C-alpha cells in the first residue's frame, strides 16, 4: 500500500502525539491532566460568626494578598451561594499544589510570615468554626 506523503506525515504526527495525550483528552474532555504526577488540593472552610460573613471574606482576600506578597500562589476564594442548603461555610479557599513538598513549603512560608499570622489571628476573632481539608486528585 502506497500512502501519499501528506497523509503519511499526518499519520506519523498523530502516532507521535498520541502517547503524550492524557486520558481526559482521549475521552474528549479537552483538558490534559498529567497522570504521572500527584496533585494536592488544600481547601479551607470559614464559618463566620453571625453578621461577620463580609469581614471573613475581606480577611480571606487580605490573606490572599499576603500570600502573593510572599511569593505563594493566591488560590481561589468561594462564597456561600444563596441557594445552598445552609450547611456550607460562608467563605472557602482552595489552592492546588503540584506535589506534597510544594504544599509543605507553602505551609512553612505561611508560618514564617508575621503578616500572614496577623491575618490568621484576626480571622479567628470572626469565625465560629474552621475546617481544613487536604486531598490528592485521583486519576480519571
């Protein structure tokens, strides 16, 4: 069987690229996820004292600004949706790390930052409950 040059090059390029694609792309989801790395997700939940949800959100924003100033990733902030069931926190924050060592370095940088620790102290005055959850992202 003789293939035209253009068709041959197209097939060759596909054959080379196929092993690099993740299962997510192969399944048509359109996003590449590295299957050989372990991603760590840290999620924190802040349950505000009555009437303090706005202050908690402001303090979480301030904590993110401090993170940025000390060279850490900002993460994402989430707020309670009005149609929730009422059990969710008023404010949540989430950050993803490439590996456990990156998260440990992040924790150490936070602990070493006086400015970050001051925000934590202010936050503790505005909340009734704080939860921290740490997850590994499972492969699809």
